[in-house]
């Protein structure tokens, strides 16, 4: 059933109540629609949604889950672990090509926004769901807030880069978490009045969950010694959908001669592994829940990834990260000294143990604004806007 509503969903208010200020100059009831679609979106939006509801409980807060990630371990478990509310709308778009996936979200979210008539649509990150929701909101003349705006890899062959640029162009509120994001937007002619440095909402989630994931001792439960293993997470097509995957696994086998390798595998990647012969010290598993993954990440000797979000998490956790990409939209992590770009060069994986042996001289300080209070600053901006979106 397309666009099912949760049981108990409140009746959509009449459109006459829409607006920011009523005739008496006080805040009218405002509807805010937050759109999530993929695993990283949940982590970025959980603290924002919680702060919006805390600050303005009388407003109508609507959560739309597009279903771009639909496997339980890639989606629903995040709602459970992050304490997010159940979505009001489940669009069920599933997998498909970029065109098909984007088109499904376009088609299925339009009637939601037409029914809800929100005063603001909030979209995070750079996935297809984010672009599609922003396009529909823009055509319906609904203001858009983009969480994690201004990131650029300067590689238009990455679909995420195209999504970022377009969503930033459409958004009225651009919430950034690093200085280079402001520079990127400035070069593209984006007005400073739209750009707001609030910090990293993903780190808000890490700070909140830290006592829980640190107490899990997930590595020890798997028979691994904390600080002894390489944690691997790879998902980009250039690495897992072609011949590069065989070399990646071969080089991980060389690492496994020196240290255990733990690889929670995305379902698509698992299928692509096929008949490859793997080193016996490479341990494959299904994707794990967010809390368990953070526990494994915090206790790893290092992480090998192609994920942007994990580059940020490891920087906050002070864990060495090796990124198997030619570029990163998060250069702040490289400047911090925690992230090393290997390039799209699987042969360099074998050098990770030697690189770890060199060590670091001092603990890493998290970047400015990566302090667990980004969501509060974000909502402060909405409260203080010329037309307030949230009650103070």
C-alpha cells in the first residue's frame, strides 16, 4: 500500500491555519516535515527531531521515511536504537537506479506535502531521497532546510555530489558543520544570510549514545581484543560492484596476516563476493545495529571505509581512519590527522598495519561545533528567523 499512514495519525489541520504569525503576532501552528531515507539520515536527524519536539511540542512534526534503505538492519533498527518516533508516512520506494529511485520519491512525497501543507521541509545529507524531497518542496514553494549543507568532493561522477549541489541551491536554510562548507557555498554565490554554522548533528548522536555503546563491549563478545583489529565498511559501486572488490579482498587478506579484519557486509556487497576466496582471518558478518557498530568502531585499531559519515565518527572517537577514495567532501577529518585518503587504490590497503605502527603524538581535538549541541544551535536559528519556524 503506497504512502500508508501510521495508526493514530492526527487529522491534517485545515490550510487556513498555515503560517508563521497570526493576527495577534504570536506563532500560529506550524507543520514541519522531516524526510529520511537512508541509514546516515537517521543519525543526523534524530537529535534535530528530538530538539524540535522539545522546543515546540504544540507544532505538528511529521516524519516521512522514503524507504530508500528498507532492510531492517539498514533502517528500522535505527529508529529503535535512536529513540526516533515511528514515521508518519512510509513511502516504500526501495532500490533501483538513481533515476527510478528519485522518481518514486518525487511521485510519492508530493501528495504528502500537498496534504500536510508544511511551513518547512527539513532534508539531511545527500541521498536521492534528499534531492527528490527538496525538488517537490521547491515546486510547492515550501521553504527547505538542508542539514549538512556545503560539503563538496568536487567530483561530479559521484551521484551524491550532484544531489548536494542541487539541494543547497534550493534551500532557504543551509546548516553547515565546517569552515570549508561556508567557503564552498560562497564560491557558488550562495548568500551568507542563508548559511548557518551550527556544528555536526551526527556528533550529537554519538555524544548521547556514548555511555550505551561503550558499555556493549561488542568486540569482546566476538572474541576480538579491543585495539587489535581493522574494522571495514565499504559500499560504493566503484569498489563493490566490479573487479576492484577482488583486489580489495586480496589486500585485506594481507592485512589479516598481521591483524584480525572484521567486515560487516552490506547485502549487495555480500552478493558480489560470490565465489571469492577469502583469508580465514577475515570475518564477514551481516550489517550490525548502530550501537553495536559504534562499539566496534570505538574499539578498533583502525577503520577502512568509503563512507563520509564514518570519516566523521572516527575523527570524534580518535580512531585512525583510512578512506578508500580519491577525494573526500570532509577535508576537516584529514586536517584533524585522523583520516588518510588512500585513493581508489586497493593495493594501498596492505600498508595499513605499517601506518598504524607509526602512531600519533597527541590526542585529536574534535573540530569546532562537534560537541553534542549542534541540534540546539540549529533550532535556535529557526526560532530566530525573520519568520520563526519554531516557537522559542
